[in-house]
């Protein structure tokens, strides 16, 4: 019976839960935190485009999977999709019309696949496509009409393929009149049969209309001085991942250039004439070279330069060179170098600088005044080498406009002096502390009340206190990943009611408590990847909530795995059968409810039908206990009789009864109003009980008032129970218990006879001889 009831209860519970069709956490996919119309299905071991993706998405990526074929029905109804990324799969075949519903698609990325041929109807429907990436396939041929639907195509990346006919390129250009960028890196036909080492004067002569040129991942060591002179419309030039040791002179005087990149070459130094007459240049990227020093004259003509990137070089020192040469610079990234110190006045004249990255590979000392002049700085990243507990002592920023701050130490350190760093940063919105772990004092964020994004990562182990977060109640994003935290109890009282995004990846969280999420009413995004979950009923609530809640997206939830118990190790967390937990809970509910019903019925029955028997038994028990106590103590009777009467009959007792029985007959009587000892701790009922059991007889003065009195009723009941115990004081048969009733109203003319009968009744062991005496009332 209980099994059927438990199953019924479980079924009812499951029916009341939200239906799976309303899932917020997508299987194998993740919604973007800031924009729910962007969906990510990368690295999920997919073999086909997953079902259940909302048709309203604008951005979809399913890269790094095992998809082989794009079917005609895979993207039916995705009329709002603007960007589609299918890179790093095993796609060999795309069915005709597979993209026919993608009217809004702007970007299609099919790089790193196994395509060998582009057919006529492959791109049907992509009339608004502007960017197509087919890099790193095995394309050998292109059908003549393949690119006809792509009239708006502006950028095509066909690098790293196996085309054998020049006519294929002609077919592309003839159907794409809007094409501005054509990437043919490492082609295997014509002059591109081998990697290029030198570009001469004539090789690119016919490309005068190009606005963007990429010569990436070749073996270029030199460009002739006139190799790019015909490209008067060129605005973006990228010569990355080659072997250049100097900036090629051919770029000088190219006044149309806006962006220039020489990343990942072998450039050793910068010359004063390298960027001559490039007045329009706004961005230079020289990352991953071997530059160690440069003179102020290098940037003398770059008065409009806004972004300069020198990441991963060998720069050891910054002085006033940048400050004097680039007063309008807005972004300066010199991270991953070997900066030893930041001297005073290094950035003195750079009031327009908004982004500065000084993260270094070696110990960096920021001297007093080293950051002066950065009045407009909004984003700052720097790293320090941990020498002692006072690593932050004396370091103050005084950057009132700062909105984002990232600090990194080379090993776990305590921020005993961090309060000085944050002093005055009232506008700070984003704070990232990497390997900074001892969050003391508790009011460390008192100077930054406007924080909305906080990251504390890579600590050996931290246990934050709720008070730490009280000054930053507007926090929207909190990242506490890689900290070996074992519980989230601190969040319950942290008062983070506006928190929307919580990242807790790679900690030691085994069980997720429901109470935590009750304290985070605004939560929308939760990342618990890489935690050692327990797969048993202690996580049943979390598993069910992850699958069925419609507010919080639990990122990569379907990839979470169990770490314990041993029988579940390695299994997926969301595959754990929580129904067994509900059935057990249902059984407990059934047992508890049944027990409650039985107790209620038994109590009702007892109250209505057995209450007086229980009262009788209670007093009988008291009598037994009291008599046993007296027997052990060997106490003799103190009174001849206890007189039980109602207060309204007190006149008759004192005027008639007492004078006759005490003064005339000489009996010793016990009366409550006379013999109660003031000051004793015994309650009223205890006194009556003692009086009854200390008297040989009980004399009840019964009247109408007496019968209506609750206390009098209790006294007569105790007297009856007490009399039944008298026999236990003597040997069996020596004494009998008598109950004699005498009527005063019938004795008005025979008072003497009445009192004689009372005397005979009080005499121990003497029963009145005439049971039919006219003074005796028959009851």
C-alpha cells in the first residue's frame, strides 16, 4: 500500500514541475550571458547540428565538433541568424539548399574542415553574406556559378587550400563585385606553389583596388621598396607570422594606411624612418617580435596614432619616450615584456590614454609618481613580483577616472595594504585580483562602492566572509574560480541581490545548497565547471533545478561529471536518477502523514470515549505512588478525618459540624481553610492529596454547590481512590472499605441520632448496624 501511495505522490510531484520543453539550460549548448540570442555549441562532440536551438538566435557557433554533413533541414527557420561558425569539424558535404533560409546571414565560417569541392547551389540563399571563411580545407575545384548568390561578399578567405586552376579565382572575382579582401595565403598554384620569401615590384601591381591585404604565414624576409606603391587605397595591411627583421621601407609615405600589423616576425629594433609620413595611421601592432628599445623619433609622424601594441617583446624599461612622442595615444599594451620599473613622469603628458597594460614577465617596480598624468585612464592592468608582506605598501594609484583594474602577483599573496591601492577609486566598476587571497580587512571594498564586476581567482584556498561584500551591493558579476572553495555559505548573507553572473569553476564544491540561490534572486548565469560533484540524493534538488528552472542558465551543465561515490564516478551529473530520491521522500511523507492521521483519530476517540477512564487511571496511579511512598516512610495517620466541603457550606461546617465532632466527640479533623500551612511550596492539589492520605476517613459535605464544584469533584475522586488503597496497609481481610451516606435534612428532628451515626462511621472498623436508618439516604 505504501509503495503505491509513494509512487502516486512522486507522479504528482513530477507533474507539477515545469515541462522539459521550457528548458533554459540547452543540452550541449550555452546561451551568452549578455545576449541570449547568441548560442555556443563548441567542443561538445556533436555529430549533427543539435535540436532545440531557438529559431530566433542571431549568433550560432558549433566549432570543434565531429560534424560530417550539413543537411538541408539543419537550419530551417533560422531567418534571423547573422553569424554561423562551423569551423574545426569534419564537414565533407553540404547539401544543396542547406543555407536557403539564412537570409540575414552576414558571416559564415567553414575553416578547418574537409571540403573538396564548392558546388553551384551550395551557397543558395546567402544574398546578404559579406564574410566567407573557407580557410584550411581541401578545396580543389569551384563550380562556375558557386559564388553567383554572393553579390554582397566583401571578404573571402581561401587560404591553405589546393586549387589548381587560376580560372577558379577569376570565377570568384567576376561574381563578387563588392569584394575588397581576398586572402590566398599559402596557395599551391602558380607563384604560390611554394611559400613566398620575397615580394618584388610587379607581383602585386594589378591589385591597386585592394583596401585590405594580408600576407600571413609565409616565409617573407623582404618586400621590395616599390612592391606596395600601386595600392593607393590600402587602409589595412597585415604581414604577420613571417620572417621580417625590419619594418619594410615600402610602407613609407602610404598616407592611406589606417591599421598596420607586423605581429609574430623577427623585428629587432625600430628606426626613426620606419613610419615616415603615415599621418593617417591609427593602430600599430608589433606583438611577438624581439624589440628591446626604441627612440622617441620612431613615432614622430604618428600624431593621430590611437593604439600601440608591443606585447611579448624584450622591452625592459619605459621612460618619457612614449609620453613625448604620442600625446594622443588612447590604448597602450606593453604586457609580457621584462619591465623592471616604471619611472616618474613616464606617462606625464598622456592625458588621453584610457587603456594601459603593464603586465610583466619579471619584477616590476612602480616608482612614486610613475602613473602621474593618466587623468583619463579608465582601464589599468599591472603585475607585481611578491617580495614580502608589504609588497603593496606605499603604492597608491590616485586615478580618479579609473573604471577597470587588474592586479596580478606571481604567487598567492595577502593584500594587507590593498586598501591603499583602492583608495579614492570611487568610479571603479571592474576589479580583478589574480593570486591575491587574504581579503582583509573586511571593508577592503569600502572605497569602491560602485563595483559591478569582481574577480578573485587562483588562490590556494579562500573562505570569504559575507561582510566582505556588504559595501558592493550593486555587484552584477562575481568570478571566484580556481580557489579550492568547499562551500558557498558566505553567499547566503552577502546581500548580493543584484548578482546576475556567478562563475565558480574549478573549485572543490561537491554539494550545491538550495539556500544559496534563494539569496541570489537576480541570478541568470552560473558556471560550476570542473567541480567534484557528489552524485546522490544530496544533490537531487540541484540536478532537478538545473534541468527545469527557466531563469538561470547553468553553463555546460550537461558536461558536469560525478567524482563520488565510486559507483557513480565519471558519470554525468545530470544523468543521475533523482526519481529514486523523490520516491523515498514520498514514502517518508506517506509514513509521516499516516502516523499523524492515526494519532489524530486515536486522540479524538480517547477524548470522547475514554477521558474519564484515563482520569480515573491517572488518580489511581497517583494513589498507588503516594501509598507506596507512605509505606516506605512508615508515617502514621495524623487526622481522624479529612473534611471536604464547598466554601458556600463553610458556615454549617464551623457552626454545626466542628463543635459536635471535635469539641463533643473529640475527633481530630483536617480542614483546608484551617490546617493549610502558609509558605509551603506544595500546590493546592498536593495539599488535598496529602490531607486525604494522612486521614483515616474522608468526610464529604455534599450539597448542590459541592456537586457543581470542579475542585470538590477532584477531592471526592481522590478520596475514593485513597480508600481503595487502605486495604494495602493491613493484612488481607482485616479491614473493609465503607461508604456511608447520612442526610442532614432528614435529621432535623433526630440530631442526636444523626451525630451518633457519624461517630459510629468515624470509628475505625465499625460499620453502622442499620443500613436502613431513616437518617441514611439511599443513593
